[in-house]
C-alpha cells in the first residue's frame, strides 16, 4: 500500500525508439543506481521474453525474419514486440507495488483515456473486449525494489508474430487472443498513453523528474548489453556463464 503522506520521486526516462539489446542493458544499468525510476521506451522489432522461460529457447532457432531474440530482466512468455508497441518499465520499492496493484493501475490508466479495460488475474493480462492489449511482468532482481514492466500494443501483426515464432500451441493461442488498441480505439497515440501513465502515477503519490541518459550511463549500458544480454548462455537459458 502506498504511503499517502509522502510522495516518491521517480526519475523518468522517455527513450523513444531503441535497439533492444541496448534497451535491456540500459534498464539494468539504471537499476544499479538503486533509485526509483520509470521509463517509456519503444523497441525495434524483437522477440522479447523473460529470463525465466526455458521453453523460449525454441524461438532462437525458428525465427524466419532474423528478428533478434532478447531476454530482459522481467518474467513472462515471449512476445513479438514491434515499434507499434510502447514498453513501460520501472523500479519501485517493495511494499508500494506488486503484480496485482500494477494490473489494477493499468486499468485505471485506460480509464484516463476513456477506454474500458479489464484485468484477468489468472493471466495478468489486460484486455479490451476480451482480447489482450497489455502484458505485465513483475520481478525482484535487486535489493528492496521490484522491477515492473508492461507494454501497450497499439497494433498487433498476427501473421508476422506467427511467422517470427515457432508455432507451438502457446504461441498460436497467444497470437489469436492478442490485439492492438487501435482495433477499437484507432486514434490513441503513444504520447497520450505516456501522459495517462504519468497522471495515474501522480494520482498514486509519485512525482517525476525528467532525466536524460548521459555518456556515463550509456557506457555502462553498453557494458551490460555485452556482458549479460548478448551472452549466449543468458540468451538460451536466462543466466550468465561464470568464468
């Protein structure tokens, strides 16, 4: 539960279109500051998966478009992430945020856009008219903070998602029940979503400090990109080879 008597400041990064491996290195590097943050980011074409999914290994060898397979710090099944999606990640103190409260917050974010959405607790999906438009991840990789992440799909290319990932039962069903916000609300923009996210966090007693990625942080992100997220064992199994 949020302490209503004290506001918590979040460093806010608005990254725009970013190369996926670098984006993961950047998230990890900002977490190393051990300060709360929120990031809005769009990724180049990628198959993005949580580090906990062993079956995700199949996607590395069954990609027909040369789309990179990237594991990130969160959890969850693989998603074909295109530039038509907006990814929000954050680092929030434990006790303030959990998986259920994050899902409920996303429903409230949609309400700010005059969109009726629902949370399905069994899948941690957010749906509009019965189809998934947001996926949520929640992990505890460091210290006293939770790493949270959720993506808003403006459009979903069903056919490309099927071709880019092996046709297992899981991915076939995932493609069929996923949707884009534009299917029902074609005029919604990423900028409107970001504004709604900020307003909802502010309503929940957070404040924002616009923060840029400087040379030092970029250099550290590149180190983490190479040492962790491009590490072959991490890509295949979700952990880094130790010397």
